[in-house]
């Protein structure tokens, strides 16, 4: 085995308790690029398998990969490092690599604090991983200084070095389609419908204060051609029997002509698919939405984020409340389901602003609404601002779940309890409306599970010191 790719178990994710686990698209992209360069690859999705550090390490010891790589977000970074530290004891001669959003912005810290990591891949990883494999496996080069886009420990001297940034991939059509054959589609989620995620573009031209997308994938919008996008849809439909697709782009509709042409290409090939996508509220128009609906779009996701114009301006969101109302009305007019998202507890916000957000989310009357607590992930503009002001309360990354307050709210006129209460209040007020529940009866159990997993069980764990599952069994 040349390369083993690990997706760590995310013990804090609500999706796990609800059964909404999806295949690791990022690792499937890395795997297909490595396979295209003639390297043998295995993906171990422990978010699905939940085998734990020990069993995954034993699996690696049997396969003897020359490179073992893992991906990590902020909430999974501590867990990811444990996998690598366990495995490195059994595979001392292998190269241990980590990538993902959190490592991209904190590479030196990770290398200094973990004995289990040799290399951090920053940002876009396909070309970098292939380049690493070519140097380390094919050429047996121990000094990785020629590989762009990494921070690494000098394997001979032990000191930390950085290489120049790797240019972003200009032609996304040149990338092979994700290696879906390396994961067990039949085992994901509550149905196969959740396995059809795909990315049609990369990069974001906007600068929202809470987001790091433009810093990871670049400020320039790069897109795949409509023909290439629909080729992948055909593969999902005909090879994997998946007709429900999720476009996971940050800004799918930034280029309206391209979005229109994707819809046209789906129609021209007479594909019977259903798809969801996301959009900024200032990027849609009725005719485009109607075209996408005719091609199979079923649901549209809007990141509205606040019901207070003052807070939207602080977020540097660049939208107005009126644009949000118009966008939701346009989507519902063409018959799309609408999902909106909101952030509570943004620095500078007060209780009145949070109440405005809750009320506005109900006024919009989308089919679904999700709420989160402002979480300053490393790399985001708000993280650096709050860090400089000494307002970040913890760097226990396991708490960065967007459901727990991690700021020193008492210093900015709020309290952690208030923000937590407003989060619970938002979900309760939105989803407990009688008219809503009559229309969306299937959401009753989903909301119960979210409240149980996110609010009740963590308190049980905190009170007894036992695991949430053991507490659940003892109180059932």
C-alpha cells in the first residue's frame, strides 16, 4: 500500500447521532489524483466505521502504507492527532501527513506539539499529495523542500521548514472525478441520497468575517465546465444509482450563466435527478431559479446569518434584509424548498439583535432553518480580531462545534448562558409552530434528536463524568 487516507471520527457532530454521515469528498479527490498518478490508495472513513485509534492503527500496521494522511477540521484536530500518534508507533518509517482547514492555518503549532505528524499540507491538496508521493515513495527523497505548499519537519535534522505556497489549480476539469469506488456507499446515512455530494467550483470572492473559504481555496472563483459537471452527475446516476445530488460549492450561482448552462446540460441529457445547492441572497433571480427547478433542483440553501442589518454590516456579509426576503420569496414561488442559516452571538451583538434574528428567521418562513453560535475558527478574520483583543475563552478545539460558546462574552455585554439560551430558543420557536409541524411532521423526531444530542446529553456527561451513551442507558 502506497497511501492510506483517514477520515477521523467526529464525536461532537450532531450529524452522527442523526445518521447523516456522508462520504469524505475531500479524501476521494485526493485518492483519485493519487490513483491517476499510479499510486495505490486506501480510504478509511472512521467517521463511518467508528473503530477508534487502536483498530485503525492495527489496520495500518497490516497494510504498511508508506504515507499515512489524515484530514482535520478544528473540532476534529485533537482526535486526528491521536490517530496519527497511535499509528506512528507502529509505523516509524512511514511519512505522516495532515491536511484540512485547521492544519492549513496552524501548521507550525501542530508540528511542534505533535510527535505524530511529519508534514502539513496547506490548502488545496490534490497536486501537493501527488508531489509528496512522487518524492517520498518514487524517489525516496527525505528532504521535502522541493514540494510546494507544505510545512514539514526536516526528517534528518528535526527542525520545521516551510515551502512556497502552491499555485491554485486553474483547470478544475483536469482533476479526475472523486474515487467513490474506495468508500462503501451503501453504508452511509439513512439512505443513499446523502452520498451524492459533489463540488462544481472552488474559491470565494467575498470576505465575510466568520468564514475562511476564500483563504483556503482562494479569492478567485474557479469553476468546472457544465459538461464536466454533468459527466459526474451521470456517473452518480448510472454507476452508483444515486439521483439525489448536493452541490457543495460556496457560491454555486456566482456565475449565473454557468449555473443556467449546467441546468440546460442536465435537460439536454434527459437526466432524472434531484439536486440542492446554496446561494447568496443577492445572486438569484426568478428566471434562473425557474430554470434550475425545471432541471431538477429541489432545495436552495441561503446563508442569511442575521436579522439585524447592523450585525450583517459587522459581519461584512454585504447583503440586506430586503434581499433575503426577496430571495426566499423567489425560491418559494418557483416551488423550491428553502433552508436558511443564522449565526447568534456575533461580537457587537446584543440580546435585541438576537431576538431580531429569531423573529426574522420565522418571518422568512423557510422550510428549514439552522442556527449556530459564532465560532471563531482559526484562519477567519474574526478569529484574529478576537485573539488580538483577548476575547477567545478557550483553545480546546473539541468545543468548536458551533453549538457551544467559546468567547469571553461577559467582556462584550453578553453571557455564555444567554447565548446558549438564545440558540435553544431559536430552534424551539421555529420548529415548534403548530402550522409548521403540520406541514413538516418528519421534523419532530429530527429536532428531538438535535436537542437531545446537543443540549441534554452533554449536560448529563458534565454532571456525571460518564460518556453520554452510558448516561442515556442509565436514565432510560
